C-alpha cells in the first residue's frame, strides 16, 4: 500500500495535540505515547538532554529528584522558554489550582534549571512532603534549531543513599521508573554508560523486564570516549550500537558528550568534537544514522511520531471506554441532591425505576439490560420469576419424594415401583397393616366387630404428613432469600452508592413485614391439610382408589394362581390348563389384606392440593404479588422531610467524587474530540521500514525480524536521517496548522504561540533518501521523500 507523506506542519500539530492532552492531565486516565528517558545517575542522562535541547541540565551526582520532568521541544522563529507544573492525579481543588498557577521566581536562562527544579520541589511539598510526586515539571523550549520532540526525563537510578538521598529513595525512584516503563505506549530510551559494564547497569534489566522482546526499547550509549582505543570493551560497545550484541527493534545510538575539560564549550564546538570522534577509529564503522546528536534528534522525533500514529486507534478506543465508565459512575452517583425538592424528585425517579425492574422480574419479561443476556447465567439471580418457578418445581418434587413419613410397599421383595431417590423410610405393606391393626386394637370404640374406627384414618394421615412442615419452611426461606437478593441487586442498579444502604434497609423491612403474612398463610395451610379430619370431594380420590384396588387385586390373584399352578403356565398366553372351579373359588375366598387404598389415595390428593395451595395462595399471593407495591410513589409522598433527607441526602464524599468524575469526563471528551479530529483530518499510514509496536503486538509477542542488507539500509535511514537540510525543500513551505488544538495547555504555553512555522524552519525528511541516493556509485541523484523510499523497499526485496 503506498505510504502517505506527512508534512512537518502535520508532524508538529500531531505532537502538539498529544502534549496538549498531557498538559491537561489526560495521562492520569489514559496512557499516552511518550519517550521516557531512563538510566543510572552516572550514565550521562543529563548530558544527553542537554545535547538534544541545547539547555544546560543539572549534572550534580547524588542529587535525587522526586518527580518527572517533561521536555517539550518545538521549532520556532525565536527562542522561548516556558516552565510550569502539571498537577498529578492526587491534586484537587486549591492544591491543583496553586500548582497550575505556579511560576518560578528564578530565570531558567540565567539561573539554570537546577534553581527552577528546587523551586518546583518546594511548591510540590505543599501541603505535605512526600517520597514521590506524580506532578510533572514541564519545560517548553522553542527555537530555530529545536526538533519537534517531547520526552519525559525520569530521576536517575542509584543503589545506595548519601547525604542528598536516603536508602529509602532507592526503592522510590525504582518504583517510579518501573511505573513509567510498564505503560505499553511508552518508548523506553535506556541510557547506558560505556564507562561501566553493560550487565551491571540497572536500567538494562529493568527495561528487559518491562519489554522482554525489545519491541519498544531504544538503547543509547554515552561516554564512548572513555574506552581505550582498540580494546575489547570498545569493540563490544561498537557491536552493541550496531545492534548485534543485544538486539532491539528500535536499535541503538551513541553520543559523545562533553567531558570535564570541555564543560565550557559551546554547542557547536561540542557537535564538532563529537563528529570528529565518530569519524575516526573503530567508531567509523558505525552507521552515521546511529551516532551523533543531530541524527538522534531526528531519529527520536520520527520514532515518537510513528508511535503516536500506531497507537492512535487503540488510544481512541481507550478514551471512549473511559468516557463510558465515567458516565456509568456518574449515573450511579445520581443527580445533585442538596435541596428537599431535589431529594424528593430523586426518590420518585428511583421509585419508578425500581418498580419497573420488579414488575419485569415478577412477570418474567426481562427486557431491561439489568437482567443480562438470556444466553448467560450471570443474570439468573435477577430473574426472580425464573428462580421462584424453579424452586417451586423442586418443592413439588421434594413433596412427592419425601412428603410421607413412611413409604408403603407391597412386600419386601416387590419394590420395583419404589423411587430410589426418596429419603423416606420404606415399610412393607403387610408390616404396616399389622401396626395399624395393633393400633386399632387399643383404640376401639363403639364400632361393631369386623369394623374399624373411622378416626384412625385421620391419625394415620397426620403421621404421614409430618414432613410437610419442614419442606414448606425450607421453601419459604429459599424464596425469601431470592427475593431479598434480587431487591438488593435492583436497588444497587438504580440508586446512588450513598443511597443504597438506607434504601435497602427500608425495602427489606417492608419485605420482612410481608413475610409475617406469608408465614401465617403457610401455617394456615398446614393446619388445614394435616390437623383436620381429611375431607375431599375430589373425584380423583375415587378414581385413585379404584385403580389401586384393581391393581392390588390383580397382583394378589396372580400370586395365588402362580402358587397353585406354577409360574411356567404363564409363559405361553395360548396355553390352557385344567382348573377345578371349587378349588379356585377357595383360593379367592382365602381373604385379602384390609383395604388401605382409601387412606393412601386421600394422602396423595391432599399432597397435590397442598403443593398448589402453597405455590398460589402463599408464595404468589402473599409475597411475589406484593413486591411491586413496596416502593410506590404514593409511599414516598407520605414520607416526612426527615425521612426523605435520610434516604436521598447526598454525602460530602459523593459530592467530591461527582466533581472528580465531571472533571475527568470533561478532559477525556475534549481529548476524544481532538483525537477523532486527528483521525478524520488525515489517514496516516505507517512507514514500511519500521514496525511500531501496539499493545496488541506486545501481547502477541511477534518474532524478531531479520532484515536483508537492502532492507537494513532503508531501515537505518529511518532511525537516524542526517540533520543536513535540503535547500530545495526550504523554498517550499508546507501548509501548517492542518490540525486545530481543542484546548491549549495554558495561555502562556509556547506551543500555542508558535503556529506559523514555515518549511525553512522544519527538519527535512526528504534529505536522508537523497543522501542514500548519493551513496550509490553511478546512480543518478534523485530527490525522493523518505516514505516513498520505504514503500519501494519491500517490493524490491520481493523481486
């Protein structure tokens, strides 16, 4: 796919938008693409920043800063400096306002950055000193020789304390650096000193831990002039810069900064000394794009730009998710409730929302998103009708299986019809008849011989129904638990967090009042079903008795015939046998066991009726049907002002949290407009010679690529194009200001002041490809843009 050229005006505006978001505190909520400068205190990190920016940085060893410094470099007509503090996430109200208004008394050009840093530390200590500040000292530099670049300088790592820094500061600084390194959109610029062993420098192990595949780490070697010429260590560091010892996706770079004797030299003298150093000896073998401050400026600027373009889609998604989360939290907090009218209106709205959810839950019409997807079980506790229905089915099964104190079977050997899942003890029919006969003997009344007292049926029925009470009580407890859980979830869904507890207490109190009536109804049904003499006019009783008698008579006759004539005669249905009628009648006249079918059938009829009565008259009428009436608006209108204030009054914590969320959403929405405008303004395409890494790439952990010689040459031009400007491009200024900043960080920000940059003030991206063309012998000089060169590289490789 052909690459799209991005003009330098677009480049500046791209960085300005990201920096504007960071200045407004955007990075407190969403990680932004950035270059973080990390290294040991003795690695020469300050000299690197000084070489890039041209501003002198503090180089005092053993000085521990407790905050990050953001260095914003932009090219402009005139030199300018602006210093401010971006308040951290923990700053609110007056603390935040004071830091935003802070201006240093010292002049950074005259008094130096160290004096400004000390003043910033004093401002951050108010109201209380801390080990680490998430506030950021922001330094904006504009000038004709500045690149378009933004970097975050972190405190230097160290291993032991001294007078200036304690042992506790070791872990503080390390934790701070680890926090920045862990951000998946950060480019880690790991500064290592050639003066010390590579493996002994802490930044290398930390960078490897944060970026195991080396996908977003760029190494920077300092102090190469301290190595003995021709020594093995010098050869090792040269190979390291050539990316052969420790391979990194973004490669390595080398700088030769001022030594102690050259501390007073100008920037031009420093650059000349550095150029002479890298053009001699073994360092001459290093690609010019991988050494020197001029190449580093352009290389870092390109790396940051490409990282921003790569991360832009995922950045927009993260911001959209954060905006949605803020909105959801604000909805949970509810509207502002300071006056009685606001509180009353809020309760009335809660009443409507709660009643609507309860009606859907009891009707089984789960339309609201509160109930979740029907395909998943997460929302099952909220679907009250489903929970109750399933529990009533279990109640029916429990009654049928274990609703009798004893299960009567025909004989000890004939138990095929007995349900093996029943927990009720089983008793043979003959044994049960004997027990009943024994009870009849000692409870005879005026009945004639051969008859039995009819009251015995009621006594036996009461004995058999003994498990009903416990089964019904267990049902009530389970249904009540489901109701309480569902109402709590519903209230938590519709009410603010500081209202939930009181509202749950009110609703649950009402439910407990309803439970009193439910318990009374259950007791009434138990008394009616178990303690009164069995009465029924249900035809099912007669039908059940007749069916049971027929089945029992059939089994008895079959048993007698089999006993007399043998079981083999029943194998063939067509077979006929000789039968003595007198003998057969005598068999039938031997007498059967007393009929118990009437008792058993009446128990079954009463059990089924009890199941229905409990389900409808108790659970449905006394509980479920009343849930939608618990928090109706008419109840709220009858409340006293004190009760309304107690229920809907807003706490101070909620008010503070709402203000924080409003501020957060405002910042995120403003940033989202800027990012969406950036996406709509221009469709950026990533350079073909460098594959920036997104968070998704980090998760997939792609294998490291191997480049052919031609591809490596093209890739090297991306990492470090020369700073020599093309005179032809200087005459063609771009249309700057393609992007509009939604919100400038501060009225005094230099980023907002310099918006009329012309082509002759931009770093030329076309010149590196021109230089590549010059290197080929016999090749015609062709001026092409870098992106075009990169786009052709893979095609040539394929051919």
